[in-house]
């Protein structure tokens, strides 16, 4: 977590239960083991088709957001990705929340 304090000798306060950072443990050396590469979507037709379907769905949803009383306005945002729903199969272990153990 990086905080930038812009005034010297100025007290900083956080409200009780206010989140001040997010801890995301990653095993040391994991990022260095990743071998990134660029590939064309066309190299995987199933992924390309899923992306095109998603892009069309997103454009339609954003257009519908401008229609007064539309379902899109009621939903406010597409939750497919967040919920693990989509045009491809979600992993069996998909989660939207992590229940970390409390600090001792």
C-alpha cells in the first residue's frame, strides 16, 4: 500500500472499520515465473467468438442505459464477469468474496 501525505505534521485519521488497504498475498517469485506473450484473438476462434459476443452485449447494454426505465437502468451495471457468468464457462471454484481469517 502506498500512501502519499502532502502536508508535514498533519494528523491523519481513519474511521473505525474504514478500509485503509487491501492485502493480496502472492508467493514470492510467482510474477517472475510468468512468461507473457502477445497472441492474436484470431489464433483462438473460441476466445475470439466469446470476445465478440461480449463486446456486442456490452455495447447493447451501454446503449440501453440511456433508455429511460430500461432493464439496464434498473441493473445499473453488468454483473456477468463479477458473478462468474459469461459467454464462456466459469471455473467451478469461482468466488466473489474471500473470507480471510481475522488478525490475531
